[in-house]
């Protein structure tokens, strides 16, 4: 999904046909609940996710209706916290999760390379744009979050691009997330560093950009008037506007940053039949519709419109900076260096 392996289009087609054809298979580890080979999916499924709690609450009745024999358990936290818990469990050799559903594309690619995921192509993934599906069927996006610009109504003219935030016109009036603590801010920082170099961070610092922490903090600073503009998730901006917030969404001319939220099946799952069934529901038209309506995020199903009247996934991808193999390698191999560069720029 917007990741380097996706350039192998022929491999994707083969993987989808092969994996979908034998998708209901059984694995029988020594312990844990296991669905029967012929029976309906049953037993426990643990999903480690960064999806909002209110979205999970909306998904639960759908899961219960479609999978009455399956008990879904959620570990819900920010992507960074989920990753930390997962790494601790992997180090201990006791991964509890059956499915992973966070918004950290770099983590998925790393875990895929480490063979942590089982191959599985849900029939529902056939609807998604090919750029959102791993050709080796190790993971696929189920939702899209998007970093855009926001601007408070009634202030100076809105910035038109991410690049413009570092040119001084909004000196001291721009709020951004902290890549050291926010996963979405880090992904945005990788894109900006790749496009504009380390000098971009220096320019933000020299022109008084306010590092606010996470997306909620950025929104608060723009709404309160401490900042006039900011970099924010579209879903946060749309939800705030629906509640009467005086902010406007600005689509940056240098391209929005789309952050896929994939789902993947762990190779260690003791209940692959039920875990695959849960994954299928998340990618079903009903599951995708709830992600749009309750989460204000874009679905990967192109038949659905975007949140609150926004266009759907195809139009969104046209507005976005493309993911490239070089970008993914940058985030994977130089993520620490990018964080250090950002920290160095703002410590001066």
C-alpha cells in the first residue's frame, strides 16, 4: 500500500488469485482456541489497533452480527504505543495479537520483511486500488488518514503548501506535530525531508513554528488563536468543523500526505480462520462505510465517497504525494536520523 513492493503489479495479481483461492485454511498450534476446519469461525481474536475507540464501538455490532461465534478483543492505543507493546511481546516470544491495524506503514513493511505476517488476500481487497495492497498479500490498507493544512478563518491568507510554512510569512503562527512522539507527524516529516531536505526543519525553526505534540494539540493551538495555521489530520479537521470549529481545510499544492492504515494477520495467530473472517469484515462494504461515517477517514473501497462530502479514494490519491520505494527505505533505514535532524533543528 503505497509502499515499494507495490511496483510489482504482476506479483500482486498472482498473490491475490493464489491466496484468495485457499484463504480458509487451518493452523493448529499447541494452545489457544482454534476454529474447526469445517465449522463457522469461532473463538477469540485479538486486534491491536490505533483506530479511534468510537470507530471500534461502531464496528462491534457489525462484527457480532456477521461473526456470532467470534469474540473480538481490542487493544487500542496510539500507533507508537501499540508498536512498543508489540515489540515487547515479540521479544518475549508471546505475541497475543492475531491482527494488527495501526497507521504506521513503515512498521508494516519492517515486520513483513521479518516474516511476522501470514499471507492472506481477502476477497474484499480486490476492490481497493492496487497501490494500497501489498503484492505479496502480507498486508492491505483498510483506511486512509491524510495530513493537510488547516487555517483559522478570519486571519492572514492561508498557506498554500507545506513548503510555504518555512518561508517566514507565517512567522510564529504555525503549529506542527512532533515527529518524535506522533507517528503521523513522523510520516509527514519523512515526506518533507525527502522533498526539501534537512533545511526544511531549520526553516520551520527559524520562522518560529510551534511544535505542539500530537494532532489534538495542533488543533487546539489553531482554534485558540495561538497559531493561524497548522499541519493536521483531515479526519480531525473535519470532525472539528462539524462541531463549529473556525478552521478551514487547505489542500497543499505540494501534495497531501496520505497515511495508510493497514491490517495484517500475524503468522503466530492460533485462530487463523476467525482472524481472517474479522479481517474480511473490516474490508467489507459495511465495515468500510463505518470507517468513513464514524472515523471521518477515507475508505479504500472506491465505490464509497470520502468523509463529510469529500471525494473518494481515487480522487484523494490524485491530491497526494506518491509513496515511492525510496521514501519507504528512507523511513525504514533513516527514521532515527530524521528524528535527530528535527530535534537538532528545534534545539538551537
